[in-house]
């Protein structure tokens, strides 16, 4: 590698620019999911949408679901306009017949299922534990845990037929660092972490591996924005929020950053990893920065 190429690498040049003698390798990396079939739940916005777009950009055929038909059709159209392949199927992961129909339709259209990203989830009411209504608790559990279980239940038989596959599920950093107003959410995400361990043990010898992604706070519609807040004020709030709440990188993640981590876990780069929850939280799980107060100096003598 000559000096000019080394400088390009140091400057963050692309693989094609840095490894000028290996355009085929660069193209392969760009289309690393070429021919793969991916099913995604909860992809009408946020992390799911970013993952659907990213998988399609890397050559995958993407089938995804969500409850909001208009948004789903817009995402599918955006992918196709960019030259990708995608189909939106309306489904609510709380209902088994809809989950099964979604998975079966993806397989019927594209012929197989190689990768599943089980991402659909809701946050919950944001109340102290004793204030949470049972109906709200059940809704969080039925969406976040039961919905992931149902997706896996109906994805695995298709993967068994093709002797392999990859499943990634969206857990949360909140599974290990709870908030007093997020009992249902934290409990549901901890449930996903337990579920993937059992699934990894059950199907590891069948060529199926399963992991969970555990994002920190991500700048998506999932983050509750108070009504009536102007865009400029909201952006200013987020800049202040980061240093106070994320000890590592001192900011929220972007949906694209979390999607990139999902694609990494789904790739062959991690083919010996299974049954693991992976923290992608900007270093927040590393601990808390401590600011020591200045003590008065007492001089003696």
C-alpha cells in the first residue's frame, strides 16, 4: 500500500478508494446480503425502518410489517425507488394469526427466510409501578415479549427447512438499567434477553443463531417529544440531554447507527455468536462519570 493510499485510509476513505486494487472486494462488502431474504417486524419508522432500508441497500429482499399501513407503504416505496426490493405487509405482532400470515407471506413471495429482525415494540405508560393499569402492563408484555416469541415461533420452521438462519431481536439497555417509570418496559426487554438464550440453545445445532441488540436511547419517534415544542427547541433539548444521561458519548444514537449494528450481528462476521444481548449504548453501560466536589483546603501550621 503506497503513501497516497495510506493517507486515504487515515482520512477515512472508502474501501474502494483505499484498496484501489480490490474493487471486487469493495463491491462484495457493499452488497453483503445479496440474495438473502429478511423479515422485519415493526419497520414503519425508527430503527426498524432504518434496518429495512439498510438491508435492501445491501442487496437483501426485505419483507416487513407494522400496524400503520400508510407509513409501511411509504417505506416500501422509498426502498423500491432507491433500487431495492421490499414488500410491506400489515400485521400486529400481538395477534398470532397475523404474525404467522406475515412470515408465511414473506416466504411465499421470496422463497425462503434467511434473516429475521424482530423489532416491534412499545414503551408503555411512563408511570410509577403502582400507577400502571393492568391493561397497559399486558399491552407492553404482549407486544414486546409475546410478539417476539410469536415471530420466532413462526420463523424457525422456515429456517429449519433450509438448515440455518439468523434472528436478531430488539431488547434495550433498559433491560439492565431500569427507570422508576418504566417497570413494564424494562421487564419486557429483560424477558427478551431470557428468550433468546433458550432459542439459541434449542436451535444452535440446526444452524440457527439468535442474538439481541440492546440500544441506548435512540433519536427516533420512540422518544417522547412533548407536543407543541418547536424543532429548534427540541434540538437544543437533545444536545443538553446527552451529557446528562449518556456518560460515554454524551448523545443519543441515530437509528442508522443501531441498524448498522443489527446488520453486523446478522452477517457472517459473527457466525459463532449466539444467545447474547449486545449493548449498543454509546458507552453508557460502562459506568457513570464522577465529578468530585472541590473541598475547602484547611491550612495548618
